[in-house]
């Protein structure tokens, strides 16, 4: 889940950077890509073929193409991680996946939040011990 979360954050960051470049870029690019959803935007800018000419326009198109390609990589990585996470969640808590609106991502987050709660069937690994805190003492006249 850590790898999935960081891939999602990288993807979001690249999309936001691309939108900022489009907003400040040439009018032609702004008209072409304004209003696109994230997937369509990533596919469109990854397919750009910048041609040398105006140095500023060329640089913006090259940067957009690279950002589009950067968006595609974490997207594929998220899909691969989902394929790995789904069987783990299915084995650990199949009843959770049967709930309305609970997909593998939500179920995995709930399992993580449940920790080692015995009601949910999670067990603490052997060798891990809880840290015992000293009992609280109440001082009255300090």
C-alpha cells in the first residue's frame, strides 16, 4: 500500500504540473488540452511530437510529453500493485470485499487500520511484543 500510495502521488503531481504548463503555455496548447480529464490529458500530451522551431513552444511541448510519459508509468505501476494486493485482501477478509462500495483498495486500508484486532482475524506476528507502559501515578501535592 505504501508503494501504491507513492505511485498515486507521483501521478497526481505530474498531472498537476502538466496542467500548470498548459495553463501558462501557448494558446494552441491551452485550447487543445483545456477541459481534458486526467487520463485523456496524459495520453494526449504523451503522444506529442515536438518539432524544433520556436524555442519556448518547443521546450513546453517537450516538457509536456515527458510529464505525460511520467503519468503513464505510475499508472501501470498502480495496476500491477492492485493485482498483487487483491489476492492478499481476498484471503484475509473476503467478507469485507462483499460489502457495498468496498473494493480492494478500501478493504486493504481498513485492514491496515484494524491492525491486530482479534475480531477481524488479524494476528500479531510472533516475536513482536507490546511495549508496556508504567502505571500512571497521581501526584496530589507536588
